[in-house]
C-alpha cells in the first residue's frame, strides 16, 4: 500500500473499457479532465475514475464486485444481442445503476452535506436545551470557550460513506424497477459519452421543496444507453425491454452528461464531445496565471 492508500475506482474499469476507441491500438479512449483544463488526452481505464482510500473496502466489497460482474454478463450476453432480460437480470442491472449513481464523489459530497446538516441540527438542539454542566458530565468533555459546531465542516468517515452507499441500493433499484425501460441505440455516427457521473437523473420540480423522479439515463457503451422513465397515461407500465433508435435524444443526453461532469468526460470518438459544450466548464485564467 502506498502512502496515499489504495486506489478505489468509483467508476469501474470494466465499464470504462466499453468506451475505448477501436482505432487506437492501446485500448484507450478520448478523455477530457478538469485537472487538464478540460482538454483532450488519450487515456486508459486505470487512469481515471478513482480516488485514493475513497471508501472502506471491508464493507460489502464482495457485493460491489458481484454487481460489476453481473453487469458485464448482462451487457455482453443480452443487451449487445438485443435480447430481453429475465426478471433477475433486470434486478441486477437496476442495482448496478443505483451503485453507479451512489458511489461517485458527487454523491459523497451530497451525503457529507446531509450528514453535516443533520448532525449540526441535532447537536445545536441538544446544546440549546441541555445545561452546559450536563453536556460536560455526559460527554466527559468540556466545551472550549468560543467553540461553535457551525464553524466546523463535518464529513462522513470512509466506513460511514460505504454504509450510506450500500444501504439505499435496493430501495433505489426498486424505484427503477417500477419504471419503463428502453435501450437507446447509437451507431457509428451517433455515439454516447460518459463521465464521472454516468447516471443522469431527470426530475419534475413542482416547487423549491417538492420534485418527482421522472427518468434516468445511463450510457452502457457508445452504442447503448439505458433509459428509464416513469409510466404515464400515454406510456403505461410495461415490463418488456424495448430497443429504439437513440435520435433525437442522444445529443441531449450527452449534453447533460457534460453539464453534470465534475472530474472527467470520456468518449470513444473525439468528435462526440462538442467544443461549445466545454466552454462553460473552462474558466478563464486570472491575470496572475500563466
């Protein structure tokens, strides 16, 4: 183990290899990283999609490996051959989609914010209603003069993040299983891209506080994207998996992937990440920067 700790891939390498450029002999893809100013470089699957010591490997690591294996099997044997999924295969893919949403750094930041707000609310309520001498007696610690929990940024431990990541998997997967599933098909001239946030959620917002999940889009490869949508009166519940042409949704999905990318974008062809999409992500350099 290095001083940095283990490499924890939050986007697994098997999935990323689906996006390799078939014309590159080194099994690489085209990659735009925030650390590179969102400029393109050819990279391999081991070079992106990881953090050092990102989560506790002892917590359900076998489940994570199983989901990655099952995804590979379902994708190669069924989806690439345009076949229907069994109920069990559909469940595996729903769980894997949930995992790819929940295990990212973006998800961890949201969980950190949630834990921070909930903890501070509870502690502040406790301190407000319990005399300081009781707090000191129960905790065995004297509150430092001038100390304020609101000045501290509370974050989950790796073990805490792993539990937050795994615990809601089945609940979110069950939501996806109640929706309608479509595989959108690209081709040589129209391909999907992916990013460090490979699952894009679509919500209908009623107001600032209430929203409804209406869809999810998850590119499985340059040529296949799982589209999951909430049933409506015009599109009633259906357990069949349909295969449809990706146009005109493909550029919209790709644009959303660019929008929500924080660390990197990946494409099997250079041309499918449009330069105008990257302009908003490329911040102008200040005068004191070279």
